[in-house]
């Protein structure tokens, strides 16, 4: 699993947890529709720290809360 895959899975988990639509997250985070689709579909190969901050802000949580998931504790995450 790549870092982007983990981020995409975390987004889906949080969308469900907060009963939020992808469109609403795009509005609140300031991430464009196309960029969000590339992240969620796995087309994006890298996710910047700025994007992570925007996503966290879109969910009204801290970046630490966004990253506080077993997905990011895995030793199997590909860093290439």
C-alpha cells in the first residue's frame, strides 16, 4: 500500500464517520474536485503535507487526528 492509498482509505473512513459527502469535503478543504478524485482513485502518487493539512481542516480535525489511524502505522507502506 502506498502513502496515497492510506490517505484515500482514511478519507473514506472519515467521510463515513462524519457523515460528509466528498463534495462537502472539497468545499471545506479547498481541494479541487479533480485533485480529490486523483487522490481517491489512486492516480495521485504523492500527497503533500499541505494537502494533509487541508484535508484535516476540511474535517475540522488536526493533522494529528487525521494521521491517528492504524493505516499509517503499517510497516508495509511503500515510500517510493
